[in-house]
C-alpha cells in the first residue's frame, strides 16, 4: 500500500508539472520511480515510466487539440520519423547496464536544464506551415530532428517533451504554444513505442502504471488550472522548472556514482 501511495503521489507530481508548463514532467518519471517509489530495476522503471508518460501525453494532447494548438502536418512528420528512432533507442537502452543508463540519464537532464536556462524569449514567431511549397526545406529538417529526438527518447525511456519542443522550434520555427501542443503527438508516439519495446521484454509493472497514471490525471488537472492563472509568468515557470531538473539530474548522477 505504501508503494501504491508513493506511485500515485509521484504520478501527481509529474502530471502537475505537465499541466503547469505544458511538458517536461516526463523527464522526472524515471528518477521518481527508482528513488521514491522504490522500483529496483532501472529498466523496469524506464518501461513503466514510458507507458505512464505515453498515456498521460495522450490525455494532454486531447486538451491541446480542442484548443487548436496542434500543427498537424509538422507534428505528424516529426512523430513518424521519430518512432523509428525511438524503437532503435529503446532496443539499445535495454542492452545498457542499468546503473550506467541512470548516470547518462542524469547527464541528459543537466544538459536539457542548461539549455532551458539559456533560452531567451523569442521576439516573434517566424512559423511557415508545412506544405508542398515549403516541404523541400522543412521536411528534411523535421525528419532529422524527429529521428534524433526519438532516438534519445527511446534510449532513456522518456516521452521527450523537453527535446521535442526545442526540436520543433528549431526545425520549423513554431510558436511556443503550438510547439508544446504539437510535441504531444511525438511524446505520445515515442512513449508508447518505447513502452511496447520494454513490455515485450516483460519490463513493465502494469499495476504501478495504473497507480502512476491515476495520480497523473489529477495532477495534470490541477497544474492546468494553476498554469492558466500564472500564464503571464510562463517563461519564469519554465526557468524554475529547469532548475528543478538540474538538481534532480545531479542527484541521479550522484546516486549512480556512489550508490
């Protein structure tokens, strides 16, 4: 019962962060499952987290679709090319030593946090829709960023929201809100692809998935309400969360080094 309660609480935290800043909560799922919930195998934590992240992202995507925040041509091309990368990354990740994988995961968290902290507010969107006239330029960029993002997402067992949002902005100059909404297509696809790979190897704790997702739904609803009230301070919230990610990344590395 204690583990179930911790799983629900951890899922609520991840859901809250997803609802608050539109992404990024998934990067906390693996550390929470390992160090708070007490999942002993890092690979089971990655597989379980991937299922929970994929389902949570799907619920969040539905909300963004209703708000008109998804740019479907860009989102679908990015996700489609990323699925192949996610499958390859997940296969490679399963072959890595679990302790070393956590160490590398912590390093990725610090890199992502540093990138967020350096990120400056854009002066204005330069977004051009993906169409037959722009495909020659945009399609290769979206495909390249999609595959690379999927590879990292699958390898580390994360939904990849923190990687997909910058990737969509870099590839197609999407406005931030559209990038967040569109990224959930990839996060859902990557998460479920990674989850299927781990589930096929019996590396998913389905009961913990249920507990984690249950908490995540409640947390995402509350986070969304808070986000609406604090919308003008969205950039500040992202910077604060970057600091949290960096601290957790350092903790994960320390645990990987010293046990």
